[in-house]
């Protein structure tokens, strides 16, 4: 396991038990972002870096009882919190590294990644791995329940030009990783970039 993975696990393990209490009002933003994926009944979707599983319930509602919902996370404590919240009823939880997924190529219709991109150790390579498991024409959502400026202020920092989530950086990053960005929203209430898996 790389130092990046160890750091991510340590960071989230220390916060897992309190995570949902710290951000109790994010539910509607998650539901709205999932709705923009345009998932159909029976679709197969991955919540990559699912954390406590806050997206699993709206994802299950979107794909219905015949769909497949998988939540993958690197941090056991986050998955334990998801089980504690009962979210394992809405999707299968998988202790896995999203940079090397134990999933077949082209097996999914969509990937949802909340707060994911800033924790990827090799973003271009890791986004290619997400593209690998999605069928051509499938969808990726990179989401955060608050926008870049609000998140930077919360963390006591300034946005830099190197921020991966800036549209000027994210669009070519996605394009070089097998994705075509179709929409980009960065406002106080949320960040959402949608992309389609290219052939």
C-alpha cells in the first residue's frame, strides 16, 4: 500500500464515526446529483470512494430493485459507518481501492464519485481505471456537496490555478483518461462535473 493510501485511510478512519453528523444537510445535494446521472431502472452503478454511503440510497432509488449498486471504499471504518447507518441495504459494500477495481471491464453503466478526485494518487491513471469498468456511453459524475470556493474557505485555504477541479484542468484530464465532459457546475451549493465514457 502506498503512502498515499495510508494517508487517506488514516485521515478518514479518524473521522468516520462523526462524518455524517458533521455534514447532516448534504442529503438533498447528493440526491440532486444522482438525478443528473439519468440512471435507468436496472442500471449498474458504482459509488467510488463511497465513504459512509450517503449516495447509496439515491442510487438505489434511481436504478430500482433490479439494478446493481456497489459502494467501494479503501477505509474499513467508513464502510463500518455505512453499515451502522443501514446503507448496506441499498448496495453491496466492497473494501477496495478504486485505483485498481476488482470489477470486469465494461461491467458498469455509471460511476459516482463524491469528493473523490482530490484523493486520487495518480488522477489521470485512476480516471482511466474508472473508465475501464464503465461501458462506452456510460456516465461519470464527480461531485462535492459544496463548490470549490466554499470548500477552500472551509479548509482555510485559497483556490489555486492547479486545482484539479477547475474546469480548465479537469476537462483535459478527463479527455486524456477516456472521458468526455458534458457539463460542469461550480457554485456555492455544489460542484458537479458529468462526463461520458468514450468508445
